C-alpha cells in the first residue's frame, strides 16, 4: 500500500508504532504532510524510529506534493484546521481520506465541501468509529428515523485543561464529578475540538448534530476517558459505555482511536475486512 498521512503528532506516531508491530510486510510507500518547520524533525524520526514501516518515505508540506506520491489512502490526524486545508484537495483527486478530527464536520460549510469533493473525485470520506463502539448499529437504525441520542463524556479533570472547562471549574481542586457543558453535538464539537470528536461521530452516524444531546463531565474518579450514550429508535433501544485508556502523551485522546484507524488500514491491506 501507498499511504499518506496528514500530521505527525501523538496520534500519527502511535499509529506508526502499531503499524510497525502489526504489519505482515512493510508499506510500499509512506508520505507524511507536516508544517514546514517540522520537516527536518519528521524526516529524522521516520528514519530512526519507523524505518521498518515502509520501503520508501517522503515528507511534504502541502496537499499537491502529497498527491504527487500517489497515495492509495490518506489518514488525517492533525486537527480541524488540517481537515479544512488539505482534505478537500485529496478527495477531489479521487483519494479516500480517513478523518480522525471528525469534529471538524460540525462546520456545516466544511461538511458540504468535503461531501462535494468526494463526490466529484469519486472518493470516500471515511469516518472511523474512533473511541466509541456501536456506531454500526446506530447508523443502521438511523435509516428508520425517529432517533433519540444522548451522549455523556467523562474524563479526569486535567484532561479538560486548555478548554472552556477551565473557565467553568477549578479543575485542579475538584473532589466530585462536575458537569460543565450541556448542549448539542454541534456546540460541543465547536467548543471542545480536541475532546468532542465522539459527539460528532455519533451525530453524523445517527440523529444529526442538532438532535444529539451532549453532557461533558470532569470527574476525578474517572478510570480514563469514559464515553456513554443511549439510543432510542422505533426499531431498538441500547446503551453503550466504554472506558478508554488515554493515549500516551495526550490525555485528551483515547488510545482506542488509534486502533480504530489501524483497523481501517488493515482492512485495506488484508484479504478480509471486518
């Protein structure tokens, strides 16, 4: 496989570590898109830490350069701004894109642009389940309409550092769980872009951004990043709870998110997709 990646942060590096450990054979080619100031560091780390992942490497700084390396699949793992800057061009060129920063699609104009680019290029915009389970069932039930979806995301207080939660709570002094946000999935994804991708995933799979209700919680007793949601439809009812370990080096991201993307890549390579 010829793989493209947008970003070389915690998620990208963890994904490459998993590819190194699980691939039966190296990728044919890996191209990584980063900011210009990150080129030298990225090249050095690819050579020293991930040499066994691919037969050839390239580090580029824009979407056109990425496309020149003819990737068969591109994985975005660099944040909302990177989705806006690069994903439309890649989709329009006919290359499937896995979007990790699903909350970016809370921007209605961007969602429309991405869908139009994918349609024009004959490509697919792939939204992995990430840190949450049961998305396949939710998407299936959505076809019948009449969905009610409620999501509650709980994380240790310091995992909410650098977000509007800091204005609502003294995160370092909490003794008990505290809800600091109630609203729609669109509002959650916009206000907490690094923490609320699960809310966006559930909204896109099910009832939509406005109809999906969200609570966000800082909880000193949380065993990790906890995602809970309930679904009521004319066809079925179910409740899901997942306790995820945080990704090493980034408490805001569940490590299972990386494995979800790994699954997408392995399904492309292997003889069976599941």
